[in-house]
C-alpha cells in the first residue's frame, strides 16, 4: 500500500489552483510562467519570464504564452513545470521547484532561431531596500550598497545576496553559456531589481538555474543586522535656488541680449526663460548663474527644456544641442573645474526634463556654475531649475556596536564608497571626540588597524570623508591588557624585480611589540625558500634560484604570541583528538594515546550541568574536551537563532574546568539549513574571548567563503576526509583562502565511507574490507604534518553508532590508529617546537612525495610521505654523510653526498633523524 501511494504522489497533475504552497513557500501560477513567489508571506519574486528575440533585439520571437502547466508533488518538494514547444522555434521548459530550504527557477531551452534569449526574475524593491531606500547586497562575498536612485548593471558570478535585517536572500546562479546580470528596475513600473540570464539562440541547448535560499532572522539577530544594514548613507536636501523658475524675472540670472524672461507657455507658473541662437560663433549660447555649494559634496541638478528648430552647428565650442551644463567655481567665484553635460536636445521638443546625477563638487569648490545652454542654432525655453545636495555618510562594518574585543590593536572597518578618495577615522574614549586623547588617521583604505596598543575600556569610533557627514558613532569594549601582544607582524616589499637567479629579495618585517622574535616561512610555488638575515630586513631566495618570468613568493610571518600553537599549562603541545566518545569509552581512547575528546550532545543541548559532568569524566581519565554550543536546530533558540545568552551562560559555567581544551564554536556555519552569518559568529567568538581569554575558539567550515568567518576562530579545523594526496590539496586550498598566517588543525576520517552506503542500503559491514586501511590512516596523518598543521583530529570514534562503521568496530584498524597516535606523541617535542619548519614536494618517477623538516637543538627530523598508490624510489636531501636513524622502523639508512635514497610503498611514510 505504501509503494502504491508513493507512485501516485509522483504522477504529474494539471494545475487547477491559482496558488501552490509548500512549506514556507507560496507560488502564484500564470499561463506565461511563474508569478509571485512568497517566503513566509514576503514576496521575494514578483515575476519570472522567458523571451526569445530577433537578432539585435529587433522584435520578439516567442515566449511562454499559452504554455502547458503541470504540478508534481512529493514529500520533499513541489515542482511547477511550464512547457511550450513552438514549431520552428524549439521547446522551452521552465521549472519552479520549492523545497523546505530553497526555491529554484530552472530553464531548459533549445531555441532554433538566431537572436538573443533571456530569462529574468524580478525581486520587489520593497522586500530588499534598506531604510534609506538603497540596496545592500553581497556580490563575490563583498558587502556593497547600491545608490538610492540607481544601481549599475553588474555581472553575477555565482552568488548574489540581497540583505535586509530580518531577511537575507541568497541567489546562486548556474549557467552553461551566456551571463547572469543584476539590474535596477526600481525606476520602472515593476519597482523591482532584476536578476537576468542572457544567451544566444540557434546554439547549444541552454540549461540554467537560479536558486534562492532565504534566511529569516529573529528580533535579536535582526537588531544586530540593522545596526549594519540600516545605516543612513544617502539623503537629499534641496539647495537654496532663489528664482529657479524665473517668476521674479531675471533676478539672480545672467541673461544675455539674445535671451529673455517671457510669459510664453511656461512649464509651471507664469514665466520661463528663452534663448535664441542664430550664430553660435557670435551669439551667447548660455543663460548662467552661480549657486553656493559645499566642497566635496554630491549634487543633482535638473531643469525643464522646450526646443524649437534646434540644429547642430559648431561655434566657439562643439555643438551639443540644448540642455543643462553644471561646472564648478572656487570660493571667489573663479572657474575651477568642469562638471557634467545634460544636453543633446535637437529639433522640436515639448517640455523635457534634463538632469545631471553624477555631480561631485571639488573639495575646494565654493559654487556650482549653472549653464542653460543652446550650443546650436535655434530656440530653447528653460524653467524650474532645481539643485539638490545628496548628503552622504560612510557605513560602518565592524566591530559591531558594543562588541567586546580581546584585542588592543583592533581593526576598524567600513563599507567602501566609490565617490570617496580618502577617509578619516577617529577613535576616542569619549563619544564627543574631544581633541584631548583623540586618535585620528587619514587613509585611502576601507579599514584601519590601530598601530599601537590601546588601554582596556570603552572606545568610540567614527569615519569621516570630505563633503560627507560623520558616520554613525559606534563603540566597543576592549578587554586585552595594554602590554599583551595581540597583533601579528606585518610584511612589506613583496613586489620586487630581480635580475639574476641567485639575487635574494629583501623584505620588511615590523611587529608592534619591539624585541619579540619573528619567525618567517617562505615558499615559491612548491619550492621551499631560504630565509637569511635578522631583524626587520630578512633576505629570501627559493631553492634552485628564481625562474624566468613572474615568481610568486608566499611568506608567513609569526611572532611567539601568534604562531598558532596549542598550549597546555604554559607548554606548547601537538594534540591528537577524536570525536564522539562517551564516558564509558574514555579509558580505551586514553589508552590509545588520544588527548582530547568530544560528544555531539552539547551541539543540541543547553544543559550545562550535564556538560560539566562530561568534563569531569574526561578529566578523571586524563583527557580534555572540546565543547560545543546548542546550534538551535532542535530547540529553536540556539546559535542559529542568535541566542547570545546561551553562549555566555555556557562559557561562564564551564570555563574554569581543567578538562576544557577549547570552545568548538560551530561546525559548517555556511550550510543553509544551519546558517549563521559571519557577523553573528564573530560576535559569539568575541563574547567567548572576552569571558574566557584562556581557551581558543575553533570553527570548521566547508565552502569557499571561509575567509568571511576568519575573525570567528583562533585556529581553523580543516576537514580532509580523503586520501593523503587529497589531504595535502585540501590544506593548501584552505591556506590559500585563509592566508598563510591562519593556524590550521587537520581533521581526517576513521570511518568507512564506502561501506557506510552499503550499511544504509541494508547490507552487512565487512571488517576485513575496512577503509581507510592502516597505510591510509598513517599516510593521511603525516601528509597533514607536511602542511604545517598544529594538531590532528579524527572523525569519528562513535563506538555506539552501529549504523556508522568506524575504526572503533575493527580491532586491527583501531590498533593501527593507536600506533599512529603513539608515533605522533613521540614526535611532539619536534612538532610543537617554536622553530620554523620547511616543506616541499618532490616529483619522482611514478608519483610524488611531500617532505617536511624541522631542526631542533642541532637535530633535524624529516617526514617524507608518498601521497600516491604506486611504489616509488626517491632521493631525499640530507645534509652530511653516514648512517641516519629511521624512526619507528628499527633500521638505519645511509647518507651519501648529502642525500638518502629510500623506497616508498603505497601511502608509505618514513621519518628520519639526522644529527
């Protein structure tokens, strides 16, 4: 009976209802395609349509008129499908799919005729406009704000997010050909923004889609978002233009002899101005006046123009027709700078408005110079000149108002403004910004890091720009001691030209704490680079010298306070941890050599007393714990919902426990079903650091947008559930995205991913076929070490999770993993040493090795990993001669001529010690 019912649900049915609902969505149906789509009652798309045009847009070919509509429903989705197949034009299918989390508009079109095709979605302006009428959006993960009046047409790569305090609309666009564009239709009848795909017909079949994933925010989260999104950045104020409509005759205007103020069909009122030009080489072509302005400010000017017989003819200047010109004069009234032309009226026209919207007064301007122009032959009438000042203020980005920062050299950031050439940042202990104690910085950047440590306490800050009002004033509380080092060193001189292969480049290194040693690590591509020299001018040269052309050099500078190492009781450590361990399994896990454990119970629970009992159990077994927070997926009042109180209570309840290792803030915050914005996650992290500066905050992310979350974690936990070669690739990708200075902890897997599908399908788990096997387990861990990680974690133990085949279920695999953990503990004095390491890849016949080395107290330890499945033989650099010890293998290897030769099987690892 259940099978029959499922089959019936999947059968398409002709749509009879005008509105289709599914979960939080409702969609209105139309014959020509999708109509209004609402999410939780808010219209997020007012219309979606397909059109095919003739070449050069000269008329339409066909659209979705009279398309056949069907609706398909399952428990997981509802699909509205419009199909139309026009002879000689081709079939087109448009599908709107509604699921619990998202709505997807998809097009499948095989258009046979030549000409452009487009598929557009209209987003109602009322759903996305900010408080001042502008549009705040993220494009390529960068927060931007469109002007109140107009947003330039922009290409959409793959993701566009339209932001409002209570609702975020994330659009993901996919296409095979053509382009997705973001357009402004707010001035049109639609009053909307448009997301549109354009491609050419008579070509390959077009398949494209746009997926909308909305995120709704509760009142607390919306209030925090509003602080950023609802800042007043543009507003208008009419300038004082006396007699702009000529009702008082020529007063205030310079009217030449061939012009006059007349009572002749005025646009408004009784009078207007008229200018007749018979010969532009001899006659005056302007009616003019000057209007006081504020230097640096933006303006809009408009007037109404009527023309008769205006014909192009060159005079003393080029012929631009009739209209409006605005230029600038200095404070003495002397001409200063050109401005903008709004002319181009030729022939006969009734009253037509001409407008200049891109006016910015020079910083030292005193007046706008208005020209009512006839740069041609003919007659024009002018009326109702208006000048508006477009006031501006810079939108602040972070730290958020009243944030708590454990950072005495904080970075202040604001939203960039294309019209601003320089910003002035002011930082003060008082909200009035008195001169006494004011910290002031002028910069062209969109952020500024305070260069010297500031005392703890409350600080106020704002940003100014020429011609702009002061930004909103935000405050933050700084909690770090003034003598504490919270800032990484800075590098300069990374663009240099060398003329010989052996010429080193000289870098500049600066640190905010004088006398603190700085460690440099450098690479040129896959080659290690040698760093020589001391102080602030180290010299860098890659092994083998520079290659012809452009060489990319990656340099990481770390001081002792920020090199990313974990510490325990003042001692640097290289920890090994494992997920999902119950108290009953803790003795076995401790015996295997693990240091840190975890259970997912706390990601769904706010029971801090139970969490403390778990810490007690771990500590009694010689283990420490990484503790998470209720995400809110079940409770509806956790991290996702903005519950800062829950975070503060948990930290206060557990931070003093000796078994606490670190705060596991969030796992994959960018996943739509549990999305937490970077801004919110950073606020949580800042709160944790303020209450507990002694335990690190960690986050693990998945997508490529992880850099947006960078300030929310002290070290990133990188998931690399793959082969040793994949581990290297994943770590390198995360280092590229997060920057070389970001500490990385590696998460590898110890459950059978392949047999998991077998078990879920009703099959039987075979321990003899468990993957990852011992070689894989060892190779993946050591592959991570070659990429400069600061610790190792395994996902997951889960001895009681019988539907997940893990290493806990296979004694041979558990024994192999225990050996790996034991070896890493034996290497901990080297792995955790505050000494620079080096790593490089070696291409060998049949494969590739990664080689890592670090010298501590005159002894060099080398880790070499075969990241491939084929056996290879490799020659490794090894300074000196004579035998060298191969750790964990009870053998020695000969050094000859500064190298050793050794064989490496599938995923094999050799660890050498050279003295």
